[in-house]
C-alpha cells in the first residue's frame, strides 16, 4: 500500500473518531467538530505546503475533504435518529 494512502487513512480515521464521539454526547458538539476539524486539517495542509512538505500537505488536504464528507454524513444520521447517537433506543 502506498505510504501516502496509509497516512491519509490514519489522519482521517482519527478525525472521524473524534467527530463520532462528539456526536455521541451532543449533536451540537458533533456539528462543531465537523466544521472545526476540516478547517484545522486544511490550514495545517496549507502551512505544510508552504513549508515544502509536499507529502504531508497532500495527506492533510485530502483528509480534510474526507472528514467533511463523512463527518456530515455521521451528523446527519445522528440528527435523523433523534438528536444524537446517545439517544438510540
């Protein structure tokens, strides 16, 4: 497996676990983390791109898009289930 792909999986998985845990406690916290985490990843990717760390910049920029896509899916599902993953009965 490509080294960049492995790093993308690790960074995206860590961010998605944080979003899922935040959604489990409170939907507002989950939605806030869906907005904040991709912005942090995007800014980190741009800083790494400016500092000539091309491989890590690519990892953070692609992970930002993955987290946005899957994070909004998780929070939308949580909203449709009744306001949070903790309220599933």
